């Protein structure tokens, strides 16, 4: 049998129309936890992408429902309402997050402190309202991480002062990003990036090349101060430009120095590289409060952690690991 012209056309059309399973990058985005959540992953089987996206976003919404300070039904709100009166039983992952938060408080001498909220909740950035000096002075004794008493046996939390409130805003997005990466892994994904606001984690690489992650220029919204190649790592940035208002010369923003109850003002941006986003997130907030010298000392003493700090004069400072890598 010989193939005539019609045969060839037939074979060609069949090849064009056959549903060829082609691997590709898949993207999705949604507003969760009061910020933009984006994910991108390499999908070996395009037909199966949507259930993976749904599972990741559902996981992030679940973290928000548990940890949001704005939802009265969240576990966090339940704890804030009752833990000053009596020990409150909490779920295992919440307990672990509190333990991790207290760990960062201890190693930073209280620079990272989830009880910042005892004063922090008096700020309203949208309404441009800050508490008076008298209000800050009144609530300041309730900022002290040692007032958060954990009982591992009973898995409870109790506050040792009637005015204590906690907020996990400095660590929750990183935690959510780690959980999202966990979901992607369970679905067999091995190359991905998940971002929630300033917190990202990269699984694998961009198929042969690292992802280039930009550190925003702290004073030029559309520009980058520096770009960093990242693979198989988390990357978090805390900046004083994220949530703020101006009171004359003073920038009132969302990262609070637990010693004063006022916005930390020595640096304007801190980026952290660490294996997990829960750690890069907590550390970006921690180093922001500690400032250049104490912050870089802390990071230089931690294996597998690096930092880029931008000070008030917009000068960049790098941790030892990054300086070595650049040589
Ligand atoms: P980030 O989003 O990582 O830059 O962290 C900023 C958030 O952390 C704020 O919006 C607060 O919810 C929370 N936060 C502010 N100050 C502190 C602090 N000193 N320790 C722990 N969390 C803080
Ligand atoms: Mg952070």
C-alpha cells in the first residue's frame, strides 16, 4: 500500500488534534491573609493541575481561618479572648507555632515578640491612628513574651497578665507558605514557588536555573534594590513601606519595637534566606527590630541563614554567607 496525499493530510490532522499531555508551568493567585498569594509550579500532567491549585489555596485559607486576628472565629481570637483568665487548650500546630515564636523571642532578647499586639492592636494604619503616649505606657507592661505560658503536657496557653494580646502576623504567612509547599510535594510537585506578600518559598529550581527574587526598593515602589538567585530555599522581606502612614517626619509602620511600643526605625528593609519560610518570616521581622549590627550578628551565628539589610540611609548590608558567595 502506498500513502497518497490524503493519507498524509489525515495523519497530520490527527497529530494536531490528539490531546498530547504536555508538561508546563501552572500559575494561580488569590487574596488570602490580607495579602496577595501566588503560586507557580511545574506540572507534569496539565489535566491534573486544578485539584492541586485548589488544595494549595484551601490550605492557605485554612491557616488564615485559624490565625487571623480579624476573624472573631479564629483560634487566635479565641485564645486572645480567654487566655488571660484561664489556660486555653489549643491545636497542635498552633502550639508549635507559639513555641517557635517564643524561641525567636529568646534568641533575639525579645525583639521578636508576639505580645507586641498588646500595644500593636491600638494602631490603625488604614485610619492613620496611633495610640497616645499614655495609652502606650499603660499597655507596655503587657508586651513580654515570658507572659505567654505554655503547658506542653496539657497543650494549653495561658497569659500571665490581664492585658496580654498576641498576633502571629510576623510568622503566619511564612508558616502558610511552608504548608502550601507541603501540599505541592504531596501531589508530586518538585519545582514550585509560593508567595504570600513578602514571604516566598522555592521548591527545586526553575528547571535548570535559579529563580531571581527581587528585593523591592524601599522608596521607589516599582524598582528593585537588588535581585538574588534563589533555589530550594525560603525568602522573606519585611519593609517599613508595606503598611504605614506619615505623622510629619515620622513614619508609623507595622513593625513594632517591643521595648518602646513604637515602630522600629533603624532600618527600612530586611530580607532573609532560610530553608523554611516560617523561619525566614520570623527572622525578617526580628532583624528589622534588632537593626544592622545586632541583626547581622544574630544571622551570622545561624547555619543556613542569610540576610540583606537596607539601613535608613538606603545602604545595603549583607550577612557573611552572602559576602563569601559573592567573592
Ligand atoms: P512581616 O510581615 O514579616 O514584615 O511582619 C510584620 C508583622 O509582624 C506585623 O504586621 C505584625 O503583625 C507583626 N509584628 C510587628 N512587630 C512585631 C514584633 N516585634 N515581633 C513579632 N511580630 C511583630
Ligand atoms: Mg516576617
